[in-house]
């Protein structure tokens, strides 16, 4: 959706993802290096490591909470479906590198829009929405 208004850029990113960029794709990307940004606080950041992503998300959430004056609410996930394992085994699944047993915790600022996708782990027989 981010490139819906720029199909040429979207096509270049698609080819780059497939490791098949053209010379024109490289030129398009190089032209955007150093380009002015509309809002420095809304810049998407792409990182390779989950730990870094989690740290950046936590920091941005803390900043948003301070700016808005709305405290962070921590929500415990609820497993909605499980197969191939008992419920107690499903609840013992850890997310990320956490040493804590149990479902993940989603930290949010109430009233903030969320994008939630369906997560399925076929090997564990867990699905959640």
C-alpha cells in the first residue's frame, strides 16, 4: 500500500526483493537517497534483527505515550486455536528471545489504530488472529 500511488517505484522494489533489479531500478533508488522527508517522526525503519525491531518499537511507544499523556496498556494474548499440542503446551510457547513462559504481551496506547494480521505456526499447530 505504501507504493500504491507510485507503481514504477513499487515495481522496482518488487524486482529488488527478487534480487533482479534493473539499472533503472538502481537509478530510481539512488535518486531517493538524501531526498527530503515529509515527517522525520513517521519514517519507516527496516531492520534485520528482531531484538533491534523490538527495542525500536518499545522506544517509539514510550515516546508516543509521553507526547500523548496516555499511559501504555499491556495486553496478554489469548490463544484462540491450537492443534497438535495441549493447551498448556501452547501457553508455554515463548515469543522471540523471551525467557518468560506464556503468550506474548502486546503493549499499546488505547485509541491508537492497530494492524493485526493472522499468525499461523503450522509446525506448532497454533493459529491466532
